[in-house]
C-alpha cells in the first residue's frame, strides 16, 4: 500500500460521484486501472522484501499497512484481477450498471480487499476487512430494485451480509484472543510471542471459522451460489478474488502467527479442504446455471488450496521439509491459477448474461457463432478450470501430487494414511472438473441454439480484457518455472528451481516438469495425425446428403444433450448428496389416454447443506422472532416494567 493508491482511489471515488453517466464508466475505470498499476507495483516490490509502509493515524488507533513478501503476493494478485475487472467494466458497465453507487462501491471494495494482505497489525487488518465486507455487500445489492430479479438479489444480499459479518466476528474474536495473550496487536509481535496451548487452540478455531466463511469452504459456502449470479458482471470479476482473503488469513495463522501448532490443526485443514473440494465440484457438475456452476467450482478450488495448506502443515510437523515446501508453493500457485481463469470465466458469463438475458445452460447454445471472442475467452478459462497441461492450474496440481507421493512413503503413520486419501480426493475432483467445464463450454457455446440468442458480441474493451486474461491463463502454464521459483522465495521455500525450458524442477523430491516440452510433444504427436487425415480426406470423393437419423433427420436442438441430461448419470450417482427433485407432466391430445401431445420434465437441484443445516436454523429464528414480537404490544406500563427489572438485575450484579 502506498499513498498513491489512496490518492487514485479517492480520485476514482470522486469521479464515480460527479461524472455524468455517459462518461462515468470510462472515467472511473481509467482511474481504477491506474490505481491497480500502482498497487501491482507495490505488491511486486513487497514480494522482494522492499515493500512500502503506510501509516494512518486516527483518534482511536494508528493503522499500519506494510505488506510482508507473502502479503505482497496477494496484493499483486488482487491488483492484477482488479485491473482486468476495471478494463472489463469500462466496456460492459452501461446503463444501470454505470450507476454512482456501483462504481463508488467498486473502488472502495478494491481498496479494502487490497489492504487486507497489506495490514501489519490487527486493528488495520480488521478495518480493511470490514471495509471490504461492507462495500462488497453494496455491490451484491446493486440490482435490488429490479422488478424481475429484485427478490433474489435481496435474498442473496441478506445471506451474504449475515455470513460476512459472522466471519468478521469470528476473526475479530480470534485476533482478540491472540493479542491479549501476546500483549500486542502487531502481527509480527504476535508471531514472536509464540502463543501455544489452549489459548492457541481457541484462537485457531475462531480464526479458521472466520476465514473459511470468507473463503467459501463447505459447509460455509452457501453465499457463493447466491451472490455471483446476481452481482453486476464487472463487480463479480473482482468479487471472484475475494475468497483469497480467507485463504491468506489461513496461511498467516498456521504458517506465520502460530507455526508450532499441534498435528490436529493440520488434519482439520486437510479434512475441511477435502470435503469442500468434493462437495463443491459435485454440485458444480450437476448445476445448469453458469454463474452458480462457477461459484460451486470456487468452493472446489479453495478446497484444494486449503487441502494443500493442511498437507504443508502436516509435513512440516512430521519433519518432511521438502514436501512441506512443495505443498505450500502448490497452494499459492493454485491461488494464482484460480484468480486468473475464474475472473475470465465470470467476465465471460457476465457478457453472456448481458447479451442473452439468460445464464441457464439448458436454454443457451450456439454462442461460439454469435459471440466468438467471448467463447474463445471462456474456452481458455475452461482449460484452467479443468487443469489441463497448458495452464498454471495443471502445474500447481502436479506439484501437489508430487508432495502427496512423497508423503505416501513417509515414516509417520498419519502422514502415510492421509496422503493416499488426499490423492484420491484430487483424482476425483480433477475428473469431475473436466466433465463440468466440458458441459459448460460444450452445451453453452458449441451446441445448437435453444431460443435465447445473443444480441451481439461484448463491447470491444470487454473483449480485450477477457482475451488478454485468457492468454494469461495459458501463459502461467508456459512460464511455470520462473513463477514457481518467485513464489517459493516469497515463503522461503527450498527445493524448487527452474529448468532450461522454463519448467519446474523439484530438487528435493527428484521430479521435473516442462510444460513447453509437453506442449511440443503433444503437437508432434497431433499434427502428423491431422495432416494424414486431411490428405486422405482429399482423395475421397465427397457426396452431399442427409445424415442418418434413425429414419429421419434430427436437426432440432431438442434432440441434443442439455446440461441436465448431460449430468444425469452424475445426478443419479450422487443422488443422496444433491437431493434432486423431479417432476414429469404429460399432456394428452384431445383427452386420449394413448396419444401424447407434450411431455414436460423439470428438475430442481438444491444445496443439501443449506436445506439440512441452515434452513432449520432460519425457521427457528423466525419462530423466535414471532414469539418475541408479542412483547412489543404498545403497553407503556409493560415497557417501564421491563426497564425496572433490567435496572434491578444490573444493580444486583454490580453489588
């Protein structure tokens, strides 16, 4: 954090409030890009240990923002995504999307989000956290007055506000416990104090609860699928990086503030990450709404990151330093990869929503023809979501697998049992992630249109932002070695080096990966096959005719797979987890019991965690509120009686 960031943020806030709506998106977006560049430079400087210090004096407390190398990495990550979101918003935020409230909240949210990893003391951290939470809630509620979607927007805003502030309370309580025990609010001082014992256990539980809620880990994820579908597109792009604030908090807790925690801390993180990864990708694989699919995929991605963090803590406690460092760097590389491909995916989903008014894959199709640039960007993002070899996500998961293979041969029984189980979780999530993004891209962009046609491609500026972001998704995979080596230096990890072709070499584990060589090898295998196929096809005479279609030509989109039918096998396999409800309505022609005129099939897939865990709590709270309402009956005598009883109780307690 530097004064320039705050100056540019202030200028952007003023521009959001005073600029006419025709030029508001361009003005605020340009200032936001400048703010992002300044923040990116500050973050990169901090990763090298030369970060700047910003002190803000208030009557209550002095706020210090001086990012560590780890904090600088997350500052740079937020800045990079923010720059893309600002450029995208400059083109996509039009009409109601260019309101003063949206752009002002966008700037404030960005500042709070970037200040969280830059905070050097507890008070500064909590102030930044609350600024981030409040401004993001405003963004979620931006379209609350819409006559069609207003109800769902208000419901999503309520869920988000409650869970976000529950997260703040837990984080504040956890830091209060640590600060009271250490005798200081300075984060470096808390780390030097070495808090242990039951106090550390209590602080760990509170902090992990708060950070896991912000990260969207199952079962604290219910705000994710509600918020992203209703948030304005450019705000959703920036909001996609918000769960990294929770991940950063977890890393600080177990790796910096309390590095000597017991083994059960690591096992809690492994279990939490594994459950979130599996549950998130299962929900994503059977969901048909594109934004909800990406939201559940976020729960899966954050689950893998927390799983890697838990394994790193477990390996360190077991004395396996090489495997611990590899797992930690894999966690951070997963965060980098997720930030790039998920922000591009949300931008493409927002463009689809603006162009078609629809996000349900069952009613989309043919977008590769009408929106080729958006389709190309989403395709590159899907490669990252499926962790295919040309992306940074593939390199991160490969490193995580290498650490698991090393852990499987460890002497510690707990490590030797945990590593194979985690390996199975990663294998399951990788397969389901591939199927999920094949469904999203194949059904939404490659299939025949199903009624909701795009009115046109996204604006030029938005297209540039999406395509450049997609190229970054692939670029992280091609230069994996230098990126991994820089990340390793940030956390003082050893045993990670760069090969001559820009690949990754794990010197401590004896493993090497070269994405460039892997890509060249794939091209050498694929291109000759394509060349031979084309050459042979040219020699065969071509005839034109109707394709075989079981007696008739099937050229209707109704004969193709929908997202629902594509995921039907998984829906049946995981029926106990997804709890799908189905309804079939058959309409007969002229009352005949034998001639069917129309068959309508509907399927609803809810969230079993929400329905079984949260809904009963909400209903109980409603009943308690209804019962408490009886007390407020308008009787002045009763209110005076309540005040007298309260006064007597206070006097008794004080005496």
